[in-house]
């Protein structure tokens, strides 16, 4: 029988479940829910169904396998893993598996908190921008500064207050160094 995995249309807490379903060749289909557009991010695609699925503790992800309906991502993983003898064999293995399950969840949760923190930009980004911008001025075609790092520089320059400063008369692009230096020692 085909099981149904319900989750948002992102990796989130469902991705490990998707990987395990694929690895164990479990036939499954997905019900992917979408958030509405900004600024409201309307969740009604999910909330309209949330209480109608017969889940004891309605949440995402959920897994429906015939009359078995479950939520809680780790419970879902464990349900699939038990069927395939993937929970450890000995008591020692099982307790290490349980410990790691929760340790990895702690790591996941702290990463989620980090990525959702509105103060994601730390002072290190300012230092990194300054140093990388100097490298870019020194070697404008530097391939390492075209990919991720190039995008970082663009995002930083697009910050409202930084952009305004860069367009203002207060902005100092050069000189970077004293007159004693061999490069970029004058105002251009
Ligand atoms: N402890 C739960 C957390 C579930 C959870 O927070 N789900 C979020 C997405 S990551 C959600 O949008 N739930 C829908 C809801 O609360 O109605 C698990 O591991 O499955």
C-alpha cells in the first residue's frame, strides 16, 4: 500500500523521512502544502485540512499508512526504521541510536533558530565584507569572488543603510592604505 507523507513544500523536517522512504523502497506519495505569498504567508493550504485528517496530534510532517496515522518526525522515522530493522540490534546500539537521534535533533533546532534569527548578520559579516571587497578591488576577475562570495558582497551592498552610505559623500572607497603602501595608497 502507498503511504502518504504530508509536509510543506520544503526540505524541513520531512527530508530525512523522504530519504528513508526512498532508501527502503517504500512506495509513497507526498501531499505538499504551500504557504501563500508575502507578506501574509497564508498557511490555509494546510490549516484547512489540519483537523480533518484524523491525526491525534495534527502537525507536519505526518505519515498516513492505511489506518496508521502518525505525526512527530522522529516517530515517523522510527516507524519506518522498525519495519526495516534499522534501530540498532543490541541494547548498546539501541541506546546510542536513541541518543544520536536526540543529539542530531538538538543540532537541527539550533540551526533552525540561527537561520530564522532576524539578527542573522553579525559583526563578522562587516569585517568579511571589507576584506573581500579589497580582494575584489585588487583582482576584479578573481574566480573565487564570483560565486557565493560574490553574492554575499552584493547582498551586503544591497542593505538599505549600507547602500545609502555607499552612495553618499561620506563614503570612503579609497585610500585603503597609508602612502607607504605599494597599492591603493591614494584617494581615487
Ligand atoms: N516536533 C515536531 C515539530 C513539528 C513542526 O514544528 N512542524 C512545523 C513545520 S517544521 C509545522 O509547520 N507544523 C504545522 C502546525 O503546527 O500546524 C516534529 O518533529 O515533527
